[in-house]
C-alpha cells in the first residue's frame, strides 16, 4: 500500500530546484508560493509547468490572474523560500521584507533570484489534489550567477557541485 508518508519519503529523495511562483492579486498585492513541482515542458512554444495545491491560497490568484513569475531561487535565498511557504496573514507579513520589483511582463520578480521566468497562463489541467498550470514564457531575466537552491529530504541547501553550474 502506498501511504502518504511513503510517497513523500520516496519523492523527497529526488533533489529538486526551489522556486517561488509569484503574482499580483486583485488588490495589486504580491502573493505566491514556494514550489519544487516545476519543470520545463516545451521549447516551441516556450512552456513550463508548475503544480500548486488546490488548497493553496495562491492557486486562485494564479489561475484567475493569467500572469505569474517563476523565480528560481539562489542558494542564499532561504528567507524568500520560507516566507512564501507560509499561509494567509503570516505570509503577507513574511514577504513584506523581501525586495521585489515589477518585471517586464508586470509580474513580481524577487531580487537576487538565479533566473525569473515571466509567464502567461497557457493552459490548466487537473492533477489529483494539485492543478497543473502550463505557463508560456513571455520574458526571461537572468538575475544572478549564484548557484541555485536545492530541496532534498526535507532540507534546503546549495547546489553541491564542485564548480558552478553555469
């Protein structure tokens, strides 16, 4: 039998990059979520996918807003990773101290991220308890030459390569 604990333990053994998917809500406030469920999908057109939980307070903003940024976090950006993982008022308070600018495609861009993909919502699919959001990349920022953050076995850490992955 596949239990939730076994599922999390097995998939948590697969190292993944860490992103913050950010958007502006109806009031123009920054919201977002921390996600490692992110992947390249297509070169032509340039598509990526991200999979937010339906229960996330950010999911409706992403689905309705039609624009979002995928901020690929640098190894030293644990603050934004933890801040955007919070919920409700605690998230709003935690992200207030993060330096965020407005991107070329009018999305929230986290300063210091390794790269930022500004996307329009291309399509959405059901995926169990998560949505599968397909983003069409509209603009790319290569913000930093820092090494990316990695998530594995419940820990955030720096990319452990001898050399930079540049």
